[in-house]
C-alpha cells in the first residue's frame, strides 16, 4: 500500500455496477501515491474506463468511498475525438480545456503541440487531421492542463512509431501521477511501475508492483497456482460427497458423520479460490469473398501531404483478388485520406472497378449508423436477410441478443470493431479496406483477425501502425507514401 502521507487517489471498499445484472466493482480497494505511473489492466468489460470515470467524479460509487487529494487537478486523454469538435479550429478546441479565458492560450498550444510532436496551424480544423494526428491532439488536450492526475485511455491508438516513442519519453519524465489503459505491452513496460488488475468475473482490484512484463508473468503464475489449488480442493470435495452418499443411507453414527462431512464440504466450497478467467477470444473465422475476375483497384496517382500541402505523386499499381497492399508512412502523410477518397471513388487517380463490393473499416467507425441497432446494421449488408445466418455470425464475434438490440452508438469501441468484422462476414466483399483495424480491439482477438485477413481471397488494403499485426499478413506489395 502506498505511503498514506502522499496518497493522491484511494478507493475504499468501492462497489459499483450498471444495474443489478452488470456489477463492475466489488469492494475495490487500492491507493496510488502522487508520482505513481500505473497501468489499469483487465478483460473487456472489467471496468477499466469505469475506474477513470469514478476518479473524475463522472460516476459515483454505490457504496464505499473514493478519496482524491483536495485540490488535485485531473485530465483525461480520451480514445476518440468527439464529433462536435471536428469542425472547430485547433485554437477553439483547446479553449475548451480551461474554464475561463486564457490570455496566453496560443503560446501554450504551441508548446504542448511540440511535446506531442505535431506541427499545425491554430486555424486548421480538427476534422482535417489524420487519425494519428487527432490522437496527438487528444493527448495534447490533456497535457495542456498540466494535471496532477493524468488519465490516458489507449493513447497509442493511431500513433506511428515516432509518435509512440515521443509519448513514451514524455511519460518517463512526467513528474506527476499517470494511469494508463493500453494493450501495447512494449509501450507500458517502458515507463509503468505497477498494475491495477481488474477481474471481470469477481469485480476485485489487485495492485501489483513491478515492471509490466514481470507483473503479467506474476498474474499468470497466480492464476495457475489458484487453478491447481482448486483442482485439489475439488477432488477432496468430491471424495467427501461420495462418502456422504454412502454414509447417509446408514443409521446412527454413520448418519451423524454424513452430516459432519456436509458441513466440511460447504466450508471447502466457500473457501474455493476465485480463479481469474480470461475473457473469451473470438474463434477463427473466414470472410467470404466476392468472385471478381478483373482488377478491383487501379492507382495511377496519390496525394502525399507534406508541410500541410497535398502533392500529387504518380504511381502504377493494380490490385486483383488474392492480392494484399500495405499502405505505409508517418502520421499525417495522407494514408487515411487515400483510403477515404478511394472508397468514395472521389479521385481519378484512385479508382475501384464498377460492381466491386467494398468492406471499409474506418478507424473512427464513422461508416456505421450510430442510431440503428446492431441487428439492423448487420442485416443491412446482407444481400438476402437471414435471421439465423445473422445471429450465427454475430455470436462468433461475441455479439449476443442483448447487444444486437443495442444501438450502435451505445456499444463499446471494441464491440463496434467486432461488429464491423461480423458485417464483412455477412457482406462477402470483393475488396476490404482496413484503416487501423487493431484500434480498440482486445489483443487476444488480433491474431485471429490477422489470420482471417491473411486468408481472405479477395483484394485487401491495410493501413496499420501495429507491427506485430502487420507481420502476420503476407502482403504482396507495399505503398510507402513517405518514400514518394
């Protein structure tokens, strides 16, 4: 437990849930000191983002107490840029970070943009930035407030290698408290000093000291010890139950012995260790492909963005079924813009052949209708609606009946990602366009998704800054915009 004299956050027997059917925290207790750098780790739905909302006061505990040091300021680096900010200028966006008028705001913006390694004019609209650049803006928005407690939710999403390196260096020397949610193990191991582990099944929170890799090993070893202990106890319980069945049919002292054994069994079952259980991983799946003989994509020129100016560069590339293209380059070079204009057939230099069915994974999920249910979203991509096929595909991506009745906008970011892949399975596209498909997806699902994309028999175009994911896909060509 942290030294109480400089504790900045303390949870004391906190209980919280989203209704009776969805408990999240069960008497959670932990504390963090003023300069701690900790990872919040847990399965999907365990309550990682809920911890952040409880710290900020956006949510209130049902019971127990949450103590934040009086006067401590808090800022959150969020995952996704809110849509209401997309039409604002950089200056107006950062003005929201302060309650009143800030007279040196322009200077502070320029300084914080240098910290996140982003060059931008203050008049540029937020929506004109690439996904990676918006990720830097979100981080800068938190940092400009110079908070005593910095809460970062998946801060490496959309960041290229240089961006992650820059962020890592900053966090290593940041003199205040940092709590991070991330699936990027290398990034976490570089600067965190411990883990708050949330268990989705028990609602408990455990605090581990040490670097990230060692803590993960400790948790795995703890799980194995608990499983072995439970296996031994289950064997003993079953032996006693067998004796109870035998003795309970006897008379006198034998029946009394059976009653005593029942008490022992009850005690043993009550003392069974709560074993941490991993959340489900999606099973292997195939994305059926439209049969299309002719070239699906023809690229004769692309726009490369350098120094905020778009420059047309000639290329010569055609993509047929079975071929896979990796689009590479640093943040802001124009990768997402290329995918967006290609999907819309908005540029003569980047064309999709008529008749090709396109599955497009947008990194911000803006291709989804947030006002329709998940069921309607899936049904809309089917040539012939089929309830049984739809529900079968949804189940493979952990989308149950309740989730299917939920509006897309109310789904978690991870569920939106899985919904997109379920849509592809039902759509049977000839061309898949994937813009950062690892964002928001549980790391356990990524090898399964990479294998499905690698085996996809249609044409595939991918933008991704996740090297471990990219290396699992056998690309037939690479278009490096930074080298043009």
